[in-house]
């Protein structure tokens, strides 16, 4: 499979139109069409953008080796969780709560960590001092 076919395969796997795919990469549908039909090769910048934006293995995209998708990192999983949280719940509350969290100082986080440890200990029936 050529790189042109692999780009098309990624887009189809993500269930995107060429226009949507291009939008996420900062380019136009025509550029995606040109890459997918093999008229032009994707630039190094486009390859980097595809891999970063869609969690694609650069080795797979360039050479067809290995798995297409990289395993998600902890940070990406957290971002995905928070995005889903905002979409599924009272958005005003969730956004406000997350905004408050962004303003916490290191001491505030330490206090929250202590509270969390106390709650966990209470659930287990033990005590922490």
C-alpha cells in the first residue's frame, strides 16, 4: 500500500471527509485529494501533523510497518476523558470546576491530596494521621 493509500485509509478509519480531514490539518480538501490520488506526496510537515493530530505511527504512515494507531498516552486519555465529561454533563458546572482547578497553587493541590488520602482511608475503614 502506498503512502497515498495509507493517508486515505487513515481518513476513512476516522470517518472523516476530505474537507474535515484537511480542516484538522490546516489545509484544504484539494490538498488532501492530491495526496490521496498520488498527484503529490505529503510533505514532511503534513506527515508530522497527521501523526500528531490523529495519534498515527509515523513508521506506519511512511513505510506501512507496525500498527497504524499508536497506543494512547496517559495525557491523551486524560484530555479525551475531560472532553467527554464536558460534553456529557452540565457544561457550566464542569467548565467552572475545571477553571477553578487551573487556578490552584501547589499548596492547594497538596491539601487536595491529603483530603483524597483521608477519604480513601475512611472508605477502607482505617485512619491516616
